[in-house]
C-alpha cells in the first residue's frame, strides 16, 4: 500500500484561503514541522495571484491579506526545509 499527498505548500495556501480556525492552526503546525516554508508560500502565492481573477469565488486582495497575515504570524521557516 502506498500513500500519496498533495503538495504541502498548495494545501497550506488552500487552508489559508478557506480561513477556518483549524485550517490556520494546521498551517502553523505545517510550518513548525518544516513541511512548508514561509518564503516559498509567499513566492507561490505571487505566482498564482495574476490568475486569481479567473476564479470568481476568490477575491485576490482578500486572499493576499489572508496570506500575509498568516505568514507574519507563522514567522520565518526553519533552515533547510525543502
């Protein structure tokens, strides 16, 4: 049996956008465990942001504020995290 998972950074961005308290706690724990890097999350959001207007359910400015707020709370990632 094998287990597969989605990219942790993509999962973290989805959790940030959804914004439920448990999701945000998950993102903090993912960063603490070294599964995601704050700088990488910011870079990935920057990469997808220009395409967000294609998705009417998402508000790019609101999503940006959520990402920045969570990343500021989480703080810098541990060194050596992929």
